[in-house]
């Protein structure tokens, strides 16, 4: 996980501070910093409001059509961010800049907050809310003083993942011509491969990620959220929306149209304009995408589980110190991760250069936080007392964990693996650079056509990417909805 960070540090040391400082402290970097910081300051809160608000409406209110809206709110997760940007750019060619970037990114990434918030709400003990109401608190006070604090892990974890995606996103912003550190780094690396300008931008981007990690770690605290038993046998009392019902319905319908209908409509429109030649290479691209994405998901779960266990069971400075590099490395743009792996494999293990193993390693590095956050939240809600009871009955610690803890973690493992597979299937830059010659994934084929303004040729790959994402999204959603109260 430290290979990409070491690559940036080694490049900086090789260049030297005297040559690096003028590249960092220049107007262009200031412009990129403003764009990126504004994107974070506006985009992350927007996704939190949409994610938490949507989860609360479908899980804790008397909103009509809750089942339909609970599915509609998660649907954008099946549409890659660059496909959503492609859809909006097709529908409104003039969309660009900060507000265009905020629109596309918020609509694409709010489900990353909605899903953990929904999972947490379904796992809360309704007795807590019943006790608060018995003490005279109204519905809004119960939400603010009882429910919202219990959502802290989901909000912080989901918000952190969104922030890391915003820092590393390339395709969605390239379509609408919005410059961030990542888009600038990709351009710099493409023109100079490993030039000093790109390294300087990478240093600033890594620093931004470190700041985010410090903020998230401090806000997370050491509170415990596990409970033993199913809690209150009664379902949680639903808040009556009353006169606010039409407003809530209008807002959710508008969100569904903007996040799902607009991109899908553009894809369908361009498919109608495409010819048979656009479908010729799709079967091979689909198979290669599934194999590489599946390998990345398995690898990420295996790597994330030990660190998530330490973070959940033994929170402290050591676990945070071990967890930090995972996020720092994953915050770097995929092209930097890819170039780091190219450098290391060529110099140390040439046999791994441009092999599937290197591609999977890049997927693990880039998408590990998706697995880590899911596993950490799952471990935090598994009571340690259950494992201790198994030990007291004579079970070996390893056996107790395998028979008691691991089955309770299956939903978190499935959700984390599905999230990683989703990201890997949609990854562009690292796949282009690291994949063996002749490898074609759905994402790279889509990008090849779309970047050449062949929107009709790109549409079939966009549709297949969406269809491939649906089972993973359905798995996560089913696991969350099936949680025992």
C-alpha cells in the first residue's frame, strides 16, 4: 500500500525542494487547490444530506411508496460516474466547471452515504427512540439527539469514501472540462510520463488526503455501537410527514430523474443511433472485466480484514497508524498508482510487468477503503461478548471467531466486496497502463469511443457497465434490507 506513496516521495527527493517549490507555489496550483477544496467543501456535505435524508425518509417516516424509493435512491450506484457525466454532457453540452462537477459527482456518489446510513438505521434498537419519546422528545428532537449520533460511523465512513473519490476522480470531470488536481496530474503524466510538475501536484493531493484522514479519525472517536440481542420487539415508530409529504415526494422524484433517468435516457438514445459494429468486441470485454474485477474484490477483502479487525476491536494510535497508509495510497489518482507499479515491477520484478496480477494489485490499492469501511462498520456492531461466551465454553479463539464472528460479518464482507468489484469494473487509467497488451475492459472500450466523441460507439459499453453493476448493487441492498432488527 505504501508503494505509490513511496514513489511520490522518491520522485520528490530526486527532484529536490529547490526545484519543487516553484512548481508548487504557482498560480496554476492555487487555481487547482481552490477547485478541489470547493469540490470537497460543497460536494461531501451535499452527498451526506442526500444520503442521510433519503435513508431517514424511507426507513423512519410514513412516506408513500417507501419500497420503490428505497430502490430508486440506490440505483445511481449502478451507473459509473463517467457514464453519468457522459449522459449529462450529451443532454446539456454546455455543462461544465465547478457547478457541473458538483452536480455530476453528488448525483453519482451520494449512494455511498445512503447505503451505510440505511444499514445503520435498520440495525438501531427502536427502544432508544421509544425511551426518548417517553421523556417528551418530539420526532425531530429524537432524530437530532438519538438517531443522528448513532449514524456517526456511517456518515464519517461514507463521507470519507466520497471525499477520496472526489480527490481521485478523472473521467467524470474530464467530460465536463472541470480541472482538479487529478485531471491536471493525468494530463501532466501523459505529456511528460513522470515529470516534476506531476510529482509536485501529487504531493499537494497527498497532503489534502492526509488532512481528511486526520479529521475523520478525530471525529470518529472510540464509541461502541454494538448491542446484544434483537432489541425492542416493536418496529420503530414512523414520523408522520403530514403537509411535508408532497415536498418529500417531489424532492425524491427529482433526485431520481437527475441521478438515474437523465444518464439512462442519453445512453438509450445513443444506442438507438449505433450500428452492429459497436457490439463486436463486447463479449471479450465483459469476460475480462469480470475476471479482473472479481480478483480485485477478493484481494481487497483479504487485505482489509486484518486492519479492519484491529481498528474495530483495538482502537488506538497503533491501529490508526496502520490504517492511515491504506487511505493515503488510495487517495492518489489511479494513474500515479499505476506508474508506481510500473516503476517497481520493471526495476524489481520484471516478470510481473503488464500482467493481470499487477492490474489486480492496482485495484486493491485504489479501492481498498470501500472494503475497509464496510468491514470496520460491520465489526463495530458485532458484540465481543458473543465471542467471549464461545471461548468460555471451551472454543479456541480462532474457532470462536470463525463460528461466531465471521457469519455475522458476511453482510459486511459481501457489501465491501461488491463495492470493490463495482469500482474495479469501472476503473480506467490504471487498467489502460497496466493491463497486458490486448486486454480490453468495458470501461476502457467505452472511454476509447467516448473520448473520440463517438458517443454512439460508447453507448453499448455504457449500458453493459450499468447492467454488470446491477447484481452487485442488488446484493448490497438485499443484505442491508435483510438485516435482523
